C-alpha cells in the first residue's frame, strides 16, 4: 500500500482538476456533433425551397393518430415529411388552437388533411394561413361553413346511424360543470365505423377509440378556410357516420376536387390507405 502524505494533497487535487477540465473540453467538442445528429433524427421541420410540403394529418372522433398508419407509411415512402397530430376532440375552437401550434412548430409549407370531425378542425385552424397551408384535404369529413356545426351537417341528409350506437359517459369538468364524452359501443363499432376493416383490426380500434366531447359536435364553426385555400375531398360511399349525400353537398359547395371510393366505410383511411394517399399526393403535387 502506498501512503499519501498531507503535502501531496494539493498536488493530487491539481491533477484531478486538470483531468476534469480536459473531460469538459472533450464533451464541448463532441456536443455539437450530437446536437447535429439529434436535429437530423428530428427530420425536416423547415423544408427548403422546392422540398415536398409536410403532410399534417388530423384524425376525427372515435379514432386516434394510429388510424393514419397506412397512409403515413405510404407518404413516407414517397418522400413526404408527415406529422399525424393528436386531436384533443374537445371543441372546434380549442382543437384548432392546438393544431395551429403544430403548424407553427413545422414552419414550412403544409398540406393539411382532416378525417371526419378533423375536417371541422382544419377548416378553422388553416384560416388566415394561406402562405403556409397549400391545400386542404377532407377524408370522409365535415367541411363546415361559418356558423355551422358538425351535428347539424350530419343531420342535414338521412343516412347516419351514429346516434343509435353511442355510449355517453358523463363526467365532471375542471370548473365543476358536467360534461359528456361520447364513445361508440364496442359491440357495434365495426358495423358503424369500420365495416370494411378486418374484424381483428376493428376490435383493436374499438378498444382504443378516443371519445369526443358531446359539446364539440354542437359548437359552431367560426372560420371556413376552404373559401381561400384549394381543397380536395374523398367521399366514402358506405359511410354510416357522415351520410355520403352530406359529404357531396359540402364538397360541391366548397368547390373541392372530389373522388368517391365505392364501398368504403367511415374508416377509409384504415381500409383504403392507397386511395387516401393518392388524393393527398395529388393535392401536394398540384399546389407545389
């Protein structure tokens, strides 16, 4: 054993301090490289001139961002940056404010896509953002005008059977008032929402469905961005949530480039991702 005398202590401390300074210097040199790697992993948040726009996908009620998985996979293969946003499903005003935050974070040009109630949200979120949002794409979705509600538009034409299968869940809001979340009964989910989706997948969707606040369907829209931004619309001809006649009415009123997918359920983004992707890429290509 080597003994250390008190006289050696200052010298040992100096050696340790020098080693610490060297380690810090090494870390400082390495840090920019790690930051660059992290930035590369994060993806093209601010595309340059000529780059493909970011496709932002907004899901609707009784779904979540995973409902876009097949579409995301296809868009990414074609080189598009993609963000599948989480929709709070609390009301058009607050949900649109949340989506505007997503758009602010992206910064560059965007093609904004909404499914179902997500169409109500993108119509409001994109208002006044013509320089950023190049196109609006509605997938079996609402295209409300100012002052209209999602419930009003759904009831405008016969064909929706959604009201018969809803499972309301009352709850207390943070301010003490009573609110109600709406689910689709799991035993009726596939028939109502996803009739052309394989049974096993539909069961997973039913178990993981996101509820919408009942008040959100009765809240009036305050903006209609489709009046100033080019729009595309995909109509699902076997939709039991939003009647196809209502989808056609809204799409024609907006002057949208429209395609119809025969036999498609409301969950068309899950069952027909190729058709949905084609509409989105058409919008992205024509507005670049």
